[in-house]
């Protein structure tokens, strides 16, 4: 257990950040699944814009690796471009 005030505060702050990161990561994954199941191209394009932004934010905060973010965005944009 922490012995210093600053260490106790760091524990509280880390827990708050962990919960926020988990929520944002899970929400992004849900949106990705929604995008993958989209069949209308115009709907998929608007979703892609939103999902790309979410992925960028996760990468910026190091919740996911930046190369994983790039791979996901690339894969999703290819999927949207294939729609008729």
C-alpha cells in the first residue's frame, strides 16, 4: 500500500484513467463492429469518419499502438471502398 500522499493520488488517478480508457476502447470496438456490418456506402462513409477519429484519439493517448491504429483505419477504409 502507498505510504505517501502523492502515491495515493497517483493510484486514484491511474484507476480513473484505466476506467476511462477501457470505456473508450470498448466503445470504439462497438463502432468498428457497427461499421463492418454496414451495407449502405453513404452510411458506412459517415461511420468511417467517426471511427477513424475515435481510433486516432486512442492512438494519441497510447491506449492502442499507433501502428495498430493505422492498420485498423486502412482495413476499414478498404472495406468501405468495396461497398457498392
